[in-house]
C-alpha cells in the first residue's frame, strides 16, 4: 500500500479525493496539520501540529452496495477500537454513528466519504483523527481526551497509523460478525439517558435499542414506550449536561 506524507494540507480527505486516480487502491495520505480539517455534519476537526494522527485511507469498497454503506462505518469504528485495545486502552465505545469514546470523552473521529457508482460504492475515503500526544485542547472543544492523557505516556503516531490502516483493510475484506460487535461497543446502549430531538428542539429520556441497516439510531422513548428512529444530525446526546 502506498503511503503519502504531506506536512500540511487543508484536509486529507479533500487531498485524497483530488488524487483518487493517481494511485492504486488502497493508499493513504497523512499530515501533521490540517488547515480545514473536517468532521461529521460539516463540523471542524482541531488538532495541534504534529501531536495527533491525521490521515485518510482510500480503499476499494465495491463489494458494498449503497444500501449497506453504513457497514463500512461500523467496520472502521470497530477496527480502531480493536487496535487501541491492543495498546491496552480500555473502556472504549462507539458513540453513534462513529465517534470513538474513552468513558465520556472523545478520543477519535471518523469521516467517511463514499465514491458512488449507480448501485454500488467504487471506493471509500476514510478520514481519521485520533488524539495521541496532545494534552491541552481549546476550551470550545467540550470533551476531548488523548492517549497520552489516558496512560500518561508517549505513543508512536506512525505505529498507530500502520496498525489502524492494516486492521481496516483486513476487516473490510473479511468481517462477518460486524453488526453484533458494533452493537456491543455502542455507547450507552441499553441504558436510560437524556437526548435532544433537534427537529423538535426538545429533550427526552430513552434507551438505545440498536442501529438499523441504513444507520439510523433506534431509541425507545421512556414515556411513550415507542421506538423512534433518528438519522445523523437529528439527535444529540446529553453528556455532563452538555449537548453533543
């Protein structure tokens, strides 16, 4: 697999999409600093220069149909946790749809942009930001945490990148039990918690039941006892009285 390094770029996902036809798949592009790093729902990704893992992995995902493209998201999230657990990081979970959490704090974010062709996916640009060495974060970021903060030690960004890339590629090729594993890691599954219905601009209590094939989050409303479906951007979690 070809690995490209650039010291600074606007976004590794944007760079990868511009150079999609320049390299055989899979390939990856890594940077020390993004001037316009992207997250889910047009959010920005902030990171100190050279302190965190910032890269995009581009892979052939043509065996996945458009209807089951959320499976790719599941595979990537589970793969990152599998690697971090090998580095002795515990108490990890996946905050729907694919943020990686340590306890109640965010350690990694994922942005997947699929290149579509009729009823299938030609390729996936998988952007990953993992907090590794950074210990001081901007106040406007509500709940970040890094590996160095968790274990009070330094980690090799290069080693983490190599392991995560290999694990994702491996799991994309052969992963038969992803649904069950993803649900086992799902943040706050089976517990009563407070959520915000962003369409109705109201808080409610409910219990996460699971995730539908199309990626919608299924929550059982504590009052109505009805299972409600939410797609990305329609719901927020309330963590330590902060809407996330």
